[in-house]
C-alpha cells in the first residue's frame, strides 16, 4: 500500500516501505510453510535487505532506520 507514496517521496517512505515489505515477505513465507502444499516466492526477505542497503547508501533511508531494519532481518 505504500509503493505510490514511496515513489513520490523516497526519503519519507524508504523505511516504511522496507518494513512493510519485510513483514509481507515473512508472512508469505510462513503461509507457504504452513499450507503444506509448498510454493515459490518471487523474492525473499533476505533479498529485500539489498534494497534497504541501497536506499541507505543513496541517502534515502536514515541510518537509525537502516540499523533497525538490519537488526530485525538478522
């Protein structure tokens, strides 16, 4: 739900979109596991960390937000 806002104001929504995607990917992974049917994700929460790093390095994500994201990801 935050993607349009992110593209309008990346600095403001960089952390929000990363945390939202992180939660979405974890929920998706959990749902696949508990379904018992298997499944495939287009991207894992581990890969999203690359995007968070890029946002941080480009100055779009605050250091405190990035550090919090990494703590959660670990």
